[in-house]
């Protein structure tokens, strides 16, 4: 069996790390094909170094562009590598353009596709991620659903039962494998002069939020109101897309502590110590749920409804007054929910399923 792991962005590198390490543990023939969708040091290389991942065997250096440009270049590059390498299976994880390109290039070459994090749905067709999810699931031969809920969604869309597996989400594996290390190895709290449970942490980068001037302004205003109301620092590691849009829209922020994107261990330390996290990130909604930290999601929907069901997360959208109201609500919550995303052994399960099928 030869496994090709196709990845290209920050969350894919982090969430694939448990699978890569599990493949290494079994001495499997596995290589990384990096599309180069993310390429800045702090969005890419830092995670390979910190998570001790092997170098990508191929890097397509596709970089940024419109959706069609980016996806088209990836398709051409991935096809070429797959024809040369002839893997038994291509693995993709999540919902980025890299994921769709990897799945589509492979299925057209009749190479089996495994989709990790299958069956998530926001039912919001305006989101590029939703289009990528639905199409990737349709292309896939093995659908690794993180929860029973996501598996049922797949079955409801006509995907056959034999193709679906409930494995948990590898985000839990990554958190469990790195939380202690993050406490030992980094001191971002000290570096930023922060105290545990005495600050708010923010991430905002989604296209529907930061590419829309009014929406982005509304979110920044809501965050500034929180800083004033609760008198705690609001720390925001700014994703490069958000940085670019802030500049383009002339959005300035008085109260927020804007910092560069963080490495994973530092981010995990901040996230696990925050009083409350406000985000539009998929991975951060999951991680806060695993870490027992309350989360306010700056969106009107989520493809992670399990977090709403257990009460770790609430939707606030982009209206400043609602952001304040929902933050207040979450600050009063007891953080005693059960993590619905698995036991931290999703990577093991996925690799075992692959070995049963292809070895
Ligand atoms: C992508 C994913 C999104 C995911 C996010 C994770 C798609 C459609 N979107 O969004 O689902 O949540 O990654 O972080 O695939 N840029 C840099 N350096 C980089 C990468 C990007 O400066 O290393 C800047 C460029 O100005 C670029 C912009 O960020 O134009 C957006 O990058 P892009 O890859 O198009 O999408 P993301 O917003 O990162
Ligand atoms: N993350 C990080 N540094 C940061 C912000 C986030 O390492 O400054 C990690 C976070 O722990 C999570 C992942 O990046 O594992 C989430 O990625 P992102 O929000 O970019 O994408 P999404 O999950 O929304 O697709």
C-alpha cells in the first residue's frame, strides 16, 4: 500500500500530523504532497518543524489566487505527481481548495480517495468550504466521519454505508499529543504578559467575514466592546487574509492586541488558558470544545453542531451587540461538557482501516 497525503494549509498540516506519525509508526509507504496553498513561514513550515513532520516529497508551490486559478493549478500539479507515484490511496482532510483538488485529481485517475472529516455540513452554499465538502464527499471511496451525526448526514445524501466509518476527529489526537508539550516548551503567556483565564482569544479569517467590509467592521466593533465591558485584554493573532483585508478596508482597532499568527504550541497554550475564545475557525470551535474552554462563533451557522449540542459553543454572527450578549452568556457557563469528537485515537483507527483495505 502506498499512501499519498495531500495537504496545503495550516489546519490540514496540524490535523494530519497524527495520521502521518501513525503511518511512520507502522513503517508504511506514505508521502506528503503539499500544494503550497499556504506558504508563509508562520502558516506552513513552523508546523512541520514543531510537529516533527517529514518534509513534503512534492511541493507544488501553487500559492494564492482566485478559487479557479488556485484549484486549477493544484489539479494539474497533483495529477502529474499521482501519475508518477501511483499511490493506492489519496488522503485529504477538511474542506479547503487543496482538499477538493486532491480528491478530484485522484478520482479521475481511478485512485481511491479517503476523506478525513467527512460529512460536515453548514448548508450554506455561499461558503467555498461547503462546496468543497460536498463535492469531496461525493468523490470519496472511504469517508472518515468524526461523529455519528456526520455519518448520518452522509447516508442521507445517498453515500453507501460500507464507505463510511466513524473515527473521531484527528483534532483531538493533535490536542492530546501536544497539550503537555505546549505547557513545557513555550511561554507565550509570559511573553505577552497574560495571565490564565484573564484574557480573551480571537481568530477571524473566513472569507464571508473578512472580505465583507461591514461584517468585518461589525466584528471588530463587537470585540472592542467586549474589551471595554469586561476590562480584559483581547488577543487576536491575525491570519494573513484578515491582515490584508484590514488594510484594504482601513479598519483600525483601538482596544485589540493584534499579533502575528502563532505556532501551534503557542496557540494551544493561549487557547487552553483563555477565559473565552471568539472565532470563525472550524478547528478552533473543535479545539475549545475538547479543551473545556467556552467559545463564541462569529458566524451565523456551523458545520460543527456537536459543539452547540454539548453547550461549548454558541453562534453570534457579526452584530456587535449580539457578540457582547453571547459572550456574557458563555462567561456564565460551567465548562463541564463531554467532548463529542472522539478519544484521541482517530489517527490509529483511520490507518487501521487503510491497512485492512489495502495491505
Ligand atoms: C483557506 C481555506 C479556509 C481555511 C483557511 C485556513 C479555502 C477556500 N479556504 O483560507 O477554508 O479555513 O485556509 O487557514 O481553501 N496568505 C498569505 N500567506 C499564506 C497563505 C495565504 O499571505 O501562507 C494570504 C494571501 O494574501 C492570500 C490570502 O491569505 O490571498 C488567502 O489565502 P487562501 O489560501 O486563498 O485562503 P485562506 O483565507 O487562507
Ligand atoms: N492555529 C495556530 N495558530 C494561530 C491560529 C490557529 O496554530 O495563530 C491553529 C489552531 O490551533 C487550529 C488551526 O490552526 O488547529 C485552525 O486553523 P484555521 O483557523 O486557519 O482554519 P480552519 O480550522 O478554520 O479551517
